[in-house]
């Protein structure tokens, strides 16, 4: 299926992707970054999946991805993460409700089949494959229920529907009439532990709905695009690892930026950049608890010398994220290699210092109580930046080519100094404010001198280069220069002239011989950059064009309001890991900005 054919469910510790054909093709347990027990997303059914659908939909199309296999419609229940998928058949209508309830001792995934009208013949097929589709578990029946064990992993499947084993899968068939409700409960636990206590799926449905409604009720955004903003906030909350407060960039790995290419990365980790932007969105919408939890995660994760700060960590603050390839998986639409772990963890990206300090400043300004350890962290970061900002780095886009003096990195170093000064002058912290102010001015002067091409009338991707970079759109958004500065206006116009495709924005020029990122192949329009352009247009007084672009971007969301990392205009499809925090965050920011 296409990436946009999937919907997200989760329990704020892990997540699953459910296709429009009723198949769960991706699920990692017990954490976002654990090995998948359903990995058909990156292979086929033999790599693990679980489908529930009308028997007629099973019979239509061998792969289950044809139009005859797809549900009639689907949506989230109200403002929750409870997915409802409806099939209308010649004999009746049926609904499948999918959700992951609040985590108790072990993770559970619940599917409830409900008859809406008439009578519908249903079918289910489950193939559990541990370790990203590699391990076929030992399966046996215990007291009428299914237990699958493989190495450290064990799962139970509880249901009144009898399941038949054969050909390394279990299948079942059943009939539902109007008013019938048939539950399935899938529960993971460590294989060396006793069987977990069973949950009541109907009680958990009510509890899960209540949890999400109470959380959404705290949102203070009431603007024109509330539906899109709230759905994005729910998605970001679903990407939060609740035990620690860490926030993953996406729940998937290796969904391609270039279909059939090598631009496939593991995003199931906590990027400081993505997390800080997410927290900024939460704080701007009235959610200070998330900011407090993330601040505590940050202080644990980055403990140590400031020069050793990483750009990303595991959900509990792990630093070692070795990048490996899974050769037994063919990849999504033959996009190889399939990667787990992320080698970019060891890169130097100076912009994260600015994003961290800015988020701590915004959270403090919006009412988060002061924390002496957080302030000590700011001071240590500034100690490093006083000389460290002069280094070349890999930059925002994690290029795998040579280090450069990226203009965006220098701008964000300026942000760090600027927000540190504000924390002292506006929020009564204590620090060498005059020294930081001098640093801020020095960075600003150098960027305007070395990062601006006066002949072309635009800031450039790096010092001395002629390439453009969509990250330059952040210059007015972060306050480096006022929106009315002619250099800002001309830079926006240059991005529109040279980096737009089909009305959306590329990150930077990409070609097969690209020397910037060191990778072959092309990629689609980067959705975050397109949202930045909409906000920048509004800031320079082009509101009508800003709204037009924003609403075009909203139209790229799938039927349940989710966005991937990129949009491929050649194919008219979403591309990259999904759903992507780095797309939903600027959606929220732009919606809030345009509402103001």
C-alpha cells in the first residue's frame, strides 16, 4: 500500500501502522525502537502482519492492496487516537475499532469487530515474526488462546474466534450481525515472565477514549484550522515515550525519501532538534506538563561535557545507536538498504544548541517553573558555543558529505546566544550577559558578511557557496532579521524561484552527483520547508499567498490527517518516514501564526 494508506495507533510507548485494508503491517514492541513483530511494511506478509477484514475483501487481490480490498471509509473517533475502519458490503456493514490502551504491566493492542447492519462474513489472518520479520516463533495453544514465543519475545492472542494454524500463520473466520461485538487482544511480554493478566477490551476502549478527550480538552488553540492542529498535537503526543518524556521523530524506519533508492533512515529516536520544536508546539498550545517531562529527559540524556552533546538519543537517553542493515528485508517498494540505528548520532550539528536553549527559554517564558540544573545546562552550552560556533558542521540536514560552515547552523548559534541573554534580562537568571550579547553580535555580523551573496540578493546554504537552502526561511521566524529586511524578502524570493517544485519546497538542490549530502538519487519536496515558506510569506505581508500554500499543504494529509516527511510531486504521493513529527510541528506553528 501507499504510505498514506496507513493510520497510526499507539500507547505513548510504541505504535502500530494500520492499513486501509485492515492489516497491521508495522508494530515494534515493547518500545518504539524495539525490533518489529509485524514488519510487512518493509517486506511482505511473510515478514509479519495481522489482517482483519470482510472475507470478500480477503478474496479480492492476492496482496490485499487492490481497491477491492480497501475499506469504505475510516476515521479517528472524535479527537482521539482510536481508529474506526468501516466496510460496507452487499450483505451489511461492519466496523473494526483499533487502539492501544494506556500501558499497564505490558503493551496491549485491541481490535474490536462490530456489526453495524445486516450480516457480514469476516476473516482474520495473523503472522507473528519477531526481530523485524526474521524469527518465526514457536506457537502453541494454551487454554484455547494462542501463545507465540521467540527468543526474548512472547505474545498472546485472546479472542472468542477459533484460530487454525498452518503454513506458519493462523487464520479464522466468523460472522457478525448488527450489534455484535467480537474482540481480539494482542499482548506482548518478556518470554521469561509469566503470562500477563488479561485486560477487558471494552473497559479499555472507554478508558482510552476518556484519556484522549481529557488531554485534548487542555488545548487552547481555537483558530480557523483547529481540526488540523489538534490532530497534529495528538500525533505528536503519540510519538512521546511517556516513561521518560523523550519524543521520537517517527515510529518507522527506512520508509524511502526516494522510492527505490538508498535514502532510507531509522527515525525511531529522539532528535534534540525535532523534540525541541515539538515542545515549542506543545507549549504554544497550553501543554506545560510535556515541556516539564521533556526538560527532565534532556537533563538526563545530555549529562556530561557540553562538547559531547549528541544530536539524538534513544528514548531513555541511550547514546549508542549503531547503524545496521537488515539484509533479509527487501525494503518498502524495493528501497534498500533497510536500516536500524542511525549513524548520524555522532555528527556535529551546531543548530541543536540554539534549538535547546530556545525551547528552555520559551517554556520558562510561558510559565514552566525555573530549574537550576536546566540553567546550569544553558551556561555549559554557552561555554562551548563561545568558540565552538566557529567550527564547520554537518548541519540541519545531516549531510554525509564534508563538513561546511552552514548558514542555518550559525543562525541557530546566534539564537542560543540571543535566548541566553533574554533568560538573564527578561527572566532574572544570572550569567555573563554582556559576554553573551557580544557573542550574539559577533555571530550576527559574520553571518551577514559571509553568508549573504549580495550579487544574487540571497543568503546561501554555506559560506562561499552558491547553493540555496530552505532552512534559510527560518531567518525571520527565529528573529535573526526582521521580516521587512530586504535581505529576508529577496531570500524568500530566491527560494521560491530556485527550490520549488509543483508549488512545494525542496530542502536544497539534489542531483545524482550531489556534493552536499554525499548521496545518490533525488528526493521529494520537504514538507517542513513548505510550511516554513507559508509562515515566512505571512511575516512579510503576503498573507493570502501564505494561506493558499498552507491549505494546499493540509490537502496533502491522508484521510486521517497524517503527514510523512516528504511529498513526491512526480508520483503524487507521500514519501519518507510516517507520521513525521518534523512535518506536524510546523503545521501547528503555521496554523497558530496565521490565526494570529
